[in-house]
């Protein structure tokens, strides 16, 4: 059994310091790892990244994150990642990490993702250079997610993105902005691997639960959606943990 | 009597909310007669107050009703089993 805590869109700045910490301090009793689905900061500044590291770093469980669109706002995303990495937080963008938990291997593959929309109402890689750049960016990121998911051999595989891979978890948002909230290419990437769970944020007015066309459970963990410090998901429920076996 | 609240004004307010300082893309703005009703959730009381202050500063004639909440941050009491 593995328990994963997850939240996104916490938008930390100085005014948020201390709000999450009491609940985060309880994590070792509730989950084996914390995944954060982007928009860690408000404007993507180094100072805000330090605030996030103060609030979400130094926990007794591993913390794995992807960046979101807010974390790119100041064009300092590389420095933001460095601050987080220096504080012990694993930041994924087109790669994967493996956590050993009670004899089980948990794989987490992550990308920020991008927009584009979903089947029947999506942007095409056609026409003006700007449009081809937009959809081309989406396609490249989705390919990187596929490669990252397929790069690890694990017992449970989780896809971590900021943008949504399915439209079901956007229900509650205006239909007109779906193409700015996610894209089907991320869902296709998730379905190309033996993914057990897909987590995303970004859609503050969206819905909590959905599934990819291939049947992978999708959860929107944006903080305004889950309305608590984090959600906890249990994987490998029927698996026997090594540490519980008799000596 | 407040300024006429039309869809151009609504768009300007939305633009203000996404400007660098506020950076809140998740706030809803509804026109109700001559009142703008603000909804959604933010991470702190300071952010909610700043949103109202900025709108009042930029559009002093506009009457606003603020229903913006602060997202709760307590630990969860349940675990969801994924299957």
C-alpha cells in the first residue's frame, strides 16, 4: 500500500507562510509522499520560490512538484526550480523519479503541460506561425511526458501535470476556456503507459474526478477544488508491504 | 448612482485581476444590474482585500459586492482508494 498526498495551485507568497504548515507537519502520519501539481508561487519570483520552500520544504516525506503557468510569469522558472531543488524538493519537467516506499517502487513522471483543448474543440497545428508554435509546444510537452512515463519500471506509476489531461475535471469552468486549461495530448500520453493515477491542477473552478479515455483515474487537486491542505490517495491497496511480513 | 456596468467594464476588471500585481485568474466577475459581484477563492485575506482595493481605485464609480472566500487549509480526514 502506498499513500500519496497531493495539492496544486497553492500560490505561495509571504502572506501564505504558515497557513499550510500545520497540516503538512501531519503528513508522515497520513501519506508516504507529497506531490504538488504546479502554481507553487504567485508570480514565479525567486523570493516566492523561497517562501514555497519554507512552507513545503523540510518535511519528513519526499516532496515532488511540477511548475505551473504562474511559476513562469517572471521568466525565472529555472531559478525557481533551483531554489526548490536546493531545499530538497524534486522538480520534474519531462522526467521521472522513483521513490522506494515499504518495498514498493512508486514512479512519478511530470511535466507542466500546456493548453490546446480536447477532441472536437481543440486547436490545430496549422496556419500562422504563432498557432503552430502554440500547438507544437503542447505536442512536444506531451511527447516528453510519454517518454518520462515509459522511462521507469515501477509498481505504481503516477503522472503529475499542472494542465488537465481530460475535460471531465474541468466541469464548472466556462467551456470557452477549456483550451487554455488542458489538452487531449496529455491524456494520450498518460494512456500510453501503465499509469495508475493522473494528478493535475490549474482549473480552480473545475471538478475533482475524471478518467482518461483509456480508463486512468484523473484527479484535479487544485487547492480551491479540494478545499483542504491536500488530498490523500491510496494505491496498491491489495499489495503486501515488505515491512509487514513476518521475519 | 454607480457607473453603468457593461461587458467592456467587466473585461477591464478581469484584465486588472490578471495584471502582474494581483495575478488572480480564478476570480469570477458577474454583472448584476449596476453591481459587480466578485466570486472565487484566494489564499489569504490580504489578497481578497487587495483585489477590492485595486478595483475601487481603478473604477471608483463602480459598486462591488465581494463574495471572495479564503481557501481552507486544514488536513484531510479521509483517504480515497484508487482502483
